[in-house]
C-alpha cells in the first residue's frame, strides 16, 4: 500500500509518498485541488524531517531509501544525479558523459524532467550547457531558490 503525506515548507506544499519502506515520490502540490490521502507513517515523518533540515541549510545529504518508478535509463540518470555534490551543478551533457552516453544529452534531459522524487534526487542541480537555469518540475523560481540555498550553505 502506498502512503502519502502533504505538508507545508518554505517553498510551498510538498507531497511525499512511500511504499514498502521506500520513498517513491516527492513533488510540489501547486494548487489546493490536490487532496490525496494523507496517511503519515514513520518513514514519511522522517522524510519530512530531513527535507525541512535540508531547506534550513542543516542537512546536505539525505538518508532515505528511494524507489523511483521509471525505465532502466531513467533510473540510471536519477542514480547518477545522486553523485552530484551539494552546492554544485552539472549540465545535461556532463551527466550524459557520466553515464557513458556522451551523445545522450536530450535523453538525459527527458529523464531529468520525469524525476518523480524531486529534491531527494537532485535534478535541480542540472543546468543548461550555457550555465542558464532550464526546466524544473517545481518551476524555475524554486530551482533557483534550491541552488541559492545550497550555494549559501555549501561551506557550513
């Protein structure tokens, strides 16, 4: 059974889901229409705690089991995103090289856009090859805020 919790953060309402001890989703509830079941579990409480610590600059890494649903290629990209250090960014092309597929920048971009576990899988750390912020499921303003948060706390 999948359980879902909805809670407020400095970035807005966040929805986190878990199933069988793994976090399966984290996304922003952009409108009041989202009213999924709100069944808090110990894992969801821990995920909330860790996310709030991250958003306050205290936590740099997460200690949660993730189980994103996607293709093998998507999972490869999402796992590779975990290797990008806090406070740093990479381009789609750099991630494509990291996975051994240097010509797969567009495919990496598509996988990045489908990331079901925002923030915990740091797709916000991916930028355009020109250094500009591009695409983020939570919106570019939230992406900018996340990158600034990390930049401001990278040496703490």
